[in-house]
C-alpha cells in the first residue's frame, strides 16, 4: 500500500538511520517521498544517493538546505554563494522539487538585521542564474522569529514573498507550519503565494505547549496547537496540491524512539489530523 | 545623583527582593522609576505599595499586568474581565502610567488562534470603559511569536495597533524590544504607533545567542544582538520620550546575582548601549 501525499524529511529520523536505511524503512511502510539533508547525502555519497532515488523512483520534495548567506566579510559571502551553487547541483542530481533555503541570521558580532536581510536578497540574486540554468527552483523558508538571530532573518511569508517579487522567476517559498502558524497575516500571505505560483513545499509538524527547547522540541502532528487541517485548506485553496513533508527535530522524544514507530505514527497522524 | 530616564521593572530583581526592598535599592542608586508586578504589590499589600510610591514620589512606568482574556467558556472570560478591572484600580492606586496587557494565548485544548484573537479584542473592549473612566491607559504588549500559544496571541505591533484603531481612545502599546526586534515591519509600525500617540511604554533587555530558555533567558542590554540605540531612535522620532524600562527574566544569571550588582549593571548599560 502506498501512502499518497506524505513525504518524510529525513531529519525526522536522523538519529535512527542513514539515508539508505531511512529510504528502505519508508518504502516498507509505503512512503515513496522523502527530503534528505545534505549531510545525509554526503555521508553515503551523492552518486549513491542519486542511485537510490532513481532506482526506487522516489519523489524528492526538497533538498535541505542552501542559504546561510550573511557573513562578516566578502570572502564569507562568496564562500556561501559557491556552496549554494554546489547545493543546486546536488538538488539536480537528486531530482529534487526544490532546494530549500534557510537564509542565515546575523553575522558574528552584528546587530544590523536590516543589513543581514540585504545580504540575503543579494545572495539569492547571485545564485539565481545558476538555479534557473539548472531548472532548480529555490524555496525560501521563512523561519520562526525565534531564529532571527542565528538561523534565518527572513521570518514571515510576507518578507519571503517580497524577495520573490524582487527577484522574479525561479524562486518561491517553503511553508512550514511550525514557523508560520502564529502569523496574523497567514491566510492572506498563503493566498498571495499561491496566486503567484510561489508555493514550492509544505512542511508539517506541531508546536508543543510547553516547548522546552528552541530548536529540538518540535511535536508530532496532533500533539500540539497548530491547526494543521486549516492551514492545509489554505494551501490547497491557493493551488498547491503537493506533498505534506514531515520535519520533526525532537531530541528528547521522537529521535529516541524506534524509527519504524516514528514512521507509523507519521502515517497515522497524516491520515487523521493533517 | 538621579538616573534620569531609566525605570526598573521589578521582575528584573524578583528573586532578590520584595517591592519594598527593591525600591530602597533603586533609590540608593538614584533610580526613581519602577514598574511592579501585581503579585509583588499583593505581597506587601496595595495600600503599602501605594504609600511607598507616594512617599518617595516614584514614577511608575507601568503595572504588570492585566490581560489573559481568552478562556474556554463564558465564565472564564467574565472572570478575566473582572480581574482586569481590579488591575485597572490597582494601577490607579499606584499612579501608574499604564496597565500593561499580556493578552493571553489559546484556551486549553484550542487550536483556533483566530478565535483567541477575537476574544482578546472583545476582552479589551469590555474593560475599556472602566479604564477610560479611571483615566488609566491600557498598553497592549505584543509578545514574541514564540509565546503565541501560551501567553499572548497578539504578536506584532501591527496587530496591536489594529486593535487600538478598532477600539479608539484609551488604549496603546508597550514596545518591548525583546518581542519586536526581529519584525521586518518594525520601523514603519513604530512610526505608525507614534503618529497616533499610542506608545505608552518602552521596555528593554537583550536577545542572547544562544537563547537557552524560551521564557527565562533574557539578556542584559549589550549582551545580545538587539540594536537598542537604533530602536530607541525610532521610538523617540515617533514622539515617545518616556523612560526605558528594564525587564529581564533570567533564572540562571541575573536572578542569581546580588540585586545591587544587577542595578549597577542596568545603569551602566543604560548609559552606554541604550
């Protein structure tokens, strides 16, 4: 039996399995779509990762991740651009739907978030010709404002879409419910993203109450307070009918359970609460 | 010597001192403005707290806090409204500049943040006549989006100002840098708040990298990444020249140090980085 419409971001089982093992376990449970991270790909080698994708005809809903554009000096920014071009090539080799961009936060010692945001737009502009030539869409993922300093200074869909409008074709957004569920402007910005064909990915998990860690305490769908069905309705109404990709970082819970149990739970929750 | 323009929110030294002790220590260091919490007032009694304020001619930059409007049933919402009316009366007794509102998050079991936000607007509307009659301004404090579920579903200045526009006179905003520093729309919304005379308070602390706890790891001004001088310039340009109120919750650092050291550091940083 195939589980249609569900993708597993392999960070969800990164403590249990490498990419090869994770794919095998997904296929056993009927999951035919994944989103790997670059370190997981590197660990088994890009050629082998691409072979696994092709041999199993896997859907790759995204490669995580490019981005991290701001840097304290020109060398740092150039290095980030080079690395992003390599990430685009890797995404192509894996036949990914998009390269997910976590754009980066403040350079060490900086308090200038406006400048960091300029460096992000400049960085994406610099890699966009390479991405367009390769036919690889870039998905800006706005991250929750609690990551503004150290991970991503693009923190709302509105902000990500403004960058898309500025840069034109070849760039869109990844809508991760964890990052955007609180946004008072969410419905309007999802509609805006859909109207311009910019929705490239839909990531799911849940926001736990209480949340015990800023990074590694994401919840399984249904265990928190996010209106997952409501947000999915907005996204589908906006024209995106692609996969829902489960991305859970959970150092004290899901990363400690058997991977099979994690996948089984993802499938069950996908059918009942998403 | 008097430290002009600096106020100490007494949560900053809540583990060290009660209100009486905190006021004495503030006066010793030349600080003549404070913002107490209701539990601190209750502990020594409202009459005694009011006597301390009057006897020392203290500036009270705000009383923390009213709010917490959403509830699962009508009884809960009515109880919150009653409690907020008492808070208004207490703020009057303390001659506070405003009653700070932390509006509340999702009721237990709810995933409907849109409805929670409606309950907030309804709750403020319900207490506003009482506040107006008492001459006590209500300061909606938008809280960082990481508190949307459990503390405040008003998470941006834009959202708070929309509520102000809806409700008219007698309500404004408390601008706490910790909650709003990341907002891509910050400059525009501060200007908007100032243009309508809605800025009632300016709270300061800093955002640490890394932040180890969602609630109790706020930084001393200068120890984090917030552009405190830049935000102050925006606020003054918008017409608010009132006190900067230090509000630091810090279970593992500042709450463990001698209170005198905390105040000395606040004064030094206020002069150098704010």
